[in-house]
């Protein structure tokens, strides 16, 4: 009996971690808006460099064993396996670089709603991409859900083509990032992110020299950048990794919708963005699509 109670408490801890990660991500638009007077380039560049220094510092101090295991695993791979690992990591770095840039630009120059909508359709696009690329099979219900999601995107684009395209861009870049991460197996995800940030820094360091922008000044900018790099990047990723060690990926996937729901509510009630009637219809259809798409997982969670 005591063991059963202990297992239940342990599961609650992992479930809490799985819930906290998207909850934190949902509020990311706030610090991004704090630095809207700076260009999206500068925000992204210093987010990557700050995250790079802090994450590598954390790994070298607290996770050297995991780093050594990954290095040993890479050395043990055959030549083809090494090429695949390098290629996938490079591709993922490009995707996450593009996703972060489009997200930051959309928050500060388009609308918070467009970013929220992008992350709502992201899991559906990820599944469709997995069907095309990885040949994963889809049930009839999931095909219906994907068709409804397409209608929802069409409705959003009919009201504002720019909003629709930015939402689709944010979602697609992150979807392809997730696909590449799904294919790349056998490595610690935190170490993989650290390598990806290092690759991203190779893109941005030459850009910083070419642009010649002065180093940003002021506590607002650097406080926001450090918050984005640590609280809204490294911590939620660590919580997600911790949760996935015991919680199923399908359960974690459903909880990820907490992120765009919070972002959408912030857009309306905190940032006071106007919502056209067709957008309510688009979101309504998308919510139906999400419920259909995750119906099996939702029934399983309710039974538990």
C-alpha cells in the first residue's frame, strides 16, 4: 500500500513537471514585449549567446557524466550514423533558429495571437509531417482533425493573410524541429540543445560583426534576455525531459496546448489585442480539431 502511494506521488511530480513546462512557455510573450524597442535580430542573437554560455556552464559543472556518455556514444557510431547525427543536428539548429526568430518577430511586430495560433496547430502539422516523412500511420479521426485544422488556418488567413502565414511559418519550423529530434535518438536532449545553440552561434557571430550594431545597454534588455534564455528556454526544456522519463509523450503532447491557450488569453486580456469574429470561429474549429486529434489520449487520462 505504501509503495502504491509512493508511486502515485512520484507520478504526480512528473505530471506537474509536464504541466509546468508549457505553463512557463505560455508567458514568454511578456518578456519578449519588454524588449520590443530592439530589433528581432538583437533579441534572438543575445538570447542564443546568453543561453549558450549558461547551458554549457551548467552542463560542464553538473552534467559532465551525461556529456561523456554522449561523446562515447557518438564515437561508437558507424560512419553513416555519425553523418546522420551531424546532419540532423545541423538541420534542427536551422529550424530552431528560424522558429525563435519568427516567434520573436511575430510577438513584437505582428500579433501575440499569430504566435499562439502557430503553436496550437504545431502538433497537428508535426503529425502530418511524420506521416509524409516517417511514414507514420494516421487514423480516420486524425485525418478529420487535420482537415478541420486546415479549415481553421484558411479562416485565419482569409481575415489576415499575414497573420496566417506567420502562424504557419512558426508552426512548420517547430514541427520540422520536433521531427528531427524524434529521428535523432540515443543522445541526451539537454546536450543536444547545447550543441544546437553552439551551431546557431556560428550563424550569428558573423552577422553581429557585419551589422555592427552597438552592444545593447540598460537593465531592461539584459534582464529580459536572461529571463528568456534561462526561465523560458532552459528550465522548461529540463522539466519536459524530466517528465518524459516517466510520463507518456502523448500525455505530454496534450499538456503542451496549455502554452498557446495562455498566450491567446494574454493577447486578449493583457495586451488588449482586438479579435475579429472570424478568428473566434477559426479558434473554435481548431479546438474541435485538437479534441478529436487527442480523443484517445484524453479518454485515457480521464479514466485514470
